[in-house]
C-alpha cells in the first residue's frame, strides 16, 4: 500500500496494530529548535532517528545528547539513533529544527536503551552500475545489536548513482516457515535527490502473476505486508528509503527470493553479503 506524503502533524503514519502491517510502527515528528515531543508506545520497541537536525533524547533515567548531525537532507551526513525500550517513555528535544523518524516493532519485553553513533553503523555496499543495482545500506539497528533489541531492524538504503533498482532480485518475507522464510512486516519512507524526483514500488503477490505498482515521490510511505517488492528510481535521480522491519517470531530476517529471478543472485556482485547482514 502507498501512503502519499502529507502533513501528519506529528501523529503516527503507521499506528500500533495497523491492519496491514501490525508488527511495525512509524511516525515522523517535525520540531522547531527548543520544542519537545513526548511519547510512550505500549507493546512496541522503538528507534528514534533524526532525518535532519539534532536532538537530545531522554528515556527513563538515560539522556542521550546531540543525536543526529545532518543538515538539509538525508544525504548531508551520517545517521544516528537511540533505541527506546518497549513501554518506556521518551522525550525528544530539538536542539535545531528537525525532522525525526520514529520506527517501531511489536515486542513484549522491556530491554535497555542505547545510542547508535555514526561510527557504530554497519555499512554494506553491493550491486553494480552494469546491473543497475548499485546501492549502499546503512544499518542503524542491524546485526551488531542482535542481543540488545527484540524484533526491530532499522536501516537506511541509498541508490548509488542516478537511477536504478533496489530490492532485486525480488524477495518476500511474509510467512514464518523456517528455514526458508520468516514473517517480517515492512515499512518504507522514500526521499529523492533532487526532491522532485520519483520512482516506482512494485508489489507482486504471487510469482509470475501480475501485481501492483505505485508511483512513489519524495515523502512517500509504502507498507509491505505480502509479496515480492522491488523498487526503482527514475534515471537521473538518487533514491533513499528509511526501512523498518518487525519480525513475528524472531529478529533475524530470512528472505525468500522469487524463483523466477533466483539466478540473479549469482550475477549481482555482493548480494549474498547484503543478505547476511540484514539480520
């Protein structure tokens, strides 16, 4: 499903127990310097990531100062974030004007909060210009935090160059059937550079059956509940998407690649390293 960009007035874009992706939560909070935003989400662990600007985050007795260092857009610096445990109250204080993402996943236990600074990101780059699949991934809550987080995976994905495909070879993760696949609901928020760029999100419910295609623009949110879901940027534009994954029964993601396109796993450089790090 595609949710067009809109002024959400700091209210959740994907709320708790969403009918399509109940395992995830997503909010965009926009604050002026000096303003604060408070939240508590029973039953969901969260991660606060400034898209732009700098914030201080307080949760319980813990204070994480000066989180975020980006200027005009998500290409202007590296991401940082703070993990906020399930049922824990959180206050975001804007040190500068800021647009801040709040990503969440359903999880019953209460763990400990922590910050992820830019030198602690898990980075991976794969694909190639020749295959039109060149992209860079910045895992904020990735494999390095497997023992500290319940079900939540949070990453930023960038196309490298102008135009190209992402999420290909096509894969899905909508059914718990280990060792072949896990169920992970997914939510994206897209940005383009220049910001009038756009792209397409595909959602193919069954292998070789026609699916859906959504025209995505700067600020689009896409919910992935079921099916194979590659996306692409138009030639001449760079694409970014903030990625939230919430697992049903485990944190580690096991993708099932579409049989029709499975041979592409052996043609795209670095693809298996990408798969290994999305855990």
